[in-house]
C-alpha cells in the first residue's frame, strides 16, 4: 500500500522545484544559446527527459519501500531528476561545439541544430552506458576512496554551484530573496511544526510567488519583469524513440568521446558520492543495483530524444531531514511527466520566477556542505577543505566565462584566446590558467586532493604515492586539467595534460626522496589515534 506522509509532500515540493528550475534552464539554454526550435524542444528533448525521470522516480520509490520493509524503519527514497552540471557541460562542451563545427562546414541552421542535438543524445547515451558498466567497479572505488574525498566534492557542489550561486541571486532581489531565504532556514532548521501539517516547501513557494508579483505590481525591482512568453503551447507530446536517429551518425561523433567518457565517469562518481551521502545519513542503499538503474534511466532519456542525462541527486540528507519517505519520488515523477507531456511547463514558466522558490535549493546546499564536516573524523577536516578547492576553481571559471561573455568575448569579433588568459593573470591577478585547469574534471581532482590529504593525515605514505600516481594517470588520459581555448569557448582539451603530468610526477618523486632520505621516523596512524 502506498502511503504519503507530510514529509513526502515537503520532499516533493523541494524536489519538483529543483527539477522545475533545471527544466527552465534547459529551455533557456536551448533557445538562447543553441537557438533550437520550439518543436525540437517540446517534441524531443522534454518528453524524452520526462520519461527517464518518470522511470527512475518510480524505481527509487519502490526501492525505498523495499528497504523500509527489510530494515523495519522508514527510508527516504534517493532523489532523482536532472543534474545541473551536465546541463552546462552538454550544452557548452558537446552541442555548441558540434553546432559551430557544422555551421563552419557549410550546414544550414536546421541541419546544424539537428547535428548538435544528435551529439548531445549520443553523449547522454554514452554517459548512461558508462554508468551501467561502471556500476560493477563502484564498490571497489568506494572501498579505496576515503569518505572525506567523496563528500568534499559533493560539498563543493552544494556550497558553490547551489548555495552561493542562488544566494547571490537572492541578494539581487532582496525584497523576494531575503524573506524566502530566512523563512526557509526557519522552517527547515528551526524544528517548527506547522498548523494543518502544511508543507514548508509549499509555504516558501507561495510566499515567493506572491512577493514577486506584489513587488512587480508596486513597480519595484522584481524578476517578474524579466518573464516572457516561452512560445511553448499546450498539447500532447508523447515520447518517441527519436534518440535512435542519433546512432546513425555515431561515426561522425567520435570527436566528442573525449567529453563523453569523462562526463560518464564524472556522473558515475557523482552518483557514488550520492549513495555515500545517503549511507552517511542512515540509508544504506545497494550500490550496484542503484547505479545500474541510474544509468538505465539516462539511457531511456537519451533513447527517447533527451541530450541531458538524468541522475540520482545530491541532497538525500536534506530530503530525509524533511521527513520524506518513498512516495515523494513517485509524485515528483508523475508531476514532471505531466508538465512535459502536456506543454504545461511553458505556461508555468511565464508566471513562476525561479527566485520565488530557490531558497529551498540554498538550504539543500547548506545541508550537503555541512554533512561533509559532520560525518568524517575531525582530523580529516583539512581533507574536506582541500577537496573544496577544485570545485571553487570550477565555479570561478563559470563566473569568469559569464563575465567575459557579457563583455563580448566568445564571438567572432572578440574571440577567446590565450592572450585573454594572460591579460587576466597579468592585469587582474586572476590566475586563469590554473582556474581553467582545475575546472576540467574537477570532481576527480577534488577526490585526488582530498585523498592525498587523508593519506598524509593518517600517515599512510603508500596511499600518498598511489593517489599522486592516479592524478598523473588521469592527467595523461586528459580527464583532468586539460583545457583548450577556442574562439567561442574555453573547453575540454584533447590528449595528455603534460604540464600537470610533470607536476604530479615531480611531487611523487620529491616526496619519496624526502621520505626515504630525510624523514627520521614515520609510522602509520592507528585506529586509536
């Protein structure tokens, strides 16, 4: 029997809002950056994505009920939906380059859009298959990777890409952002009980939407002024296997394997970190089974036309703290599917500004970030800090490209160049080369830095050398640190990242030399230390 609790409704409003915001972002990037037609968006991208989300939500809802019966206590379902980072990765690192290459080769806009969409679908399918295959090796990765390393990378996502970014946006619209921000903290951290069991998420959203429109009507600065018709009409948009069309062009898309493989591995690692986060919060889900379904959900989405992968969300501890159980996931899947299959999403985007409910996302970011410090040994706190740095670098890289783009860089009249990076360093004291090097494969770099630091704190010298060797190997494979400057973007590079290979190799050799020639005494840290 399916039982829906108050916590499920709270969890649903938080999860559906997260998905809703990301869907709005997808529509915005597809139209503004890629210039996709409305037909491509509503007939292919949104229905395919919704089907993947629906399948995953139903499975993880069933999984939570099964685990609750097994352990005799409630389990919060793994949150599932659209991951924010791949939206940017697949837009700017896969589809936009494919579109630009097609246009430069003489294709018209419609043909270039179709090629860009197919490149995204192939990247989505490849990412899902990598996750399915990688699920067999994930338990080993979990065994050899310190918890601080897994959670610090998640904390970077929560702190920078979610909490900080949306807090900046809240302070840009203080009349809306600040009341909803502090109301969210009060409702979700204050251990308050609402009358009539009203869900906190619903209260925050209602206050946010009302305040946004009231300030607009009063002539104050409001995000409502920036809302416009999305031109996405009502209708029935049934998911069809459009993604199979992309397989016909697979030989022409091999150039993007350098992006697809790292993204697939990053998604796998991110999903593993989510499971680690859930276990730390008290819900130990089976790793292999959860990851296989996670990858299959992405394959379903890609097979039916979505160029964006679905995934297990970060933030399980937040939903669990809300009291969410198994049903919130199922409700989310049904609602998201209804929004995309009927075209209702476009209508809602004309009345609900993101600012109205993003405070809930900030709270989730706070919860994720704080967990990294709460569930690891105190001595590993420096490792968590070390693991935050690559995420900070990736966030600064994103902000830097936003600022450069706003000033005209990235176009034909003012293309990106190595001279631009040099100017940022010399004139602005912004070491752009290091920032963009950290941006590439930053989740892996985060794990490496945190793992090396844990090994140093625990006095396990063999582990120090091992992780430095892993970093060198990842650099050689081009998975981390390798970037290239194109006219319209600063993106993933191809081939070995030699300067960083040399750096990691030198680090390994120098540490070994010092350890075995100058260090007088070195013992591993015992469990009682």
